[in-house]
């Protein structure tokens, strides 16, 4: 099935579930509404003509101050059977939740946790929405545009004396 055919089928069968559908660089990009998102993804996975049976990626983009809704959660679905791909995007604001896709794809579990950890986006009905990359006591979400930038000089063999001499803490030893 070609990209244009997939687009026509989605416009015909599920047009109410999308804000936008367009072809970009020979790939289909779809802005989906949150309301029936799980049902839409189930349709994409189970439809005989589509069979998007592999959730290859979930990530997010922070558009702080650039768009009405701050975040876009981006899903890449792939059909192993037909070898075609679709990019789903869901627009959400800071306190909004995105429905979890763990009921459809097991791989969504870790990927949604990563998006939560890095961006602070919550996924409704996720079985274990806890940090996966950062420590539990970490404050904030490092991939947000408003996360404060810090700087630390990396320690190498050629500069470790300089680093330890500048550090005034009593528990550091100078080699």
C-alpha cells in the first residue's frame, strides 16, 4: 500500500480522529486527537490493510513559547508485514495527559517512562510511570527547554589536580 493510499483510507475510515494528515518526504504524518487515541492505534495495528504492528519509537518535542500547546508526543509505527511507516503526533499542554499505549504494545512501557522522565509528560493508565533514566531524587525534567543549564568540568588525567585544587570540599583528596 502506498502512502497516498494509506492517507485516503485513514481520511475515509477515521477522519474524526485526526487534526491533520499530510505527506512529508514520502512519509505520512498524522496529528491525532487524544480523545480516541488508543482506539485509533488499535485500528492502525489490527486493520488487515495497514498492520502497523511495531511501535518503534516514542519521543517528545518541547515548543516552549512557540506553539499554543507546549509539547508534541511523537510515535513512529511500522508495519513489518507491508514495510511501511507512519508518524503519529499528539499535541499536549503542560498538565495534560496522553493515553498510554501499553495495552497495545509492550514496548510502550519503557518508552513512555523515558518521555515522562525527560519531559515530564504524564501517560494516563500507565502501569508503572516512574523514572527510568534519572535518579529518583532528581528534580525536574532535563529535556525541557526551561530546564536550567549547568556546567561541570570533566575530569581527565591531565586536569584532575586543577579540578581538585579548585574544589574546597574537605572530603576530596589531591593526588
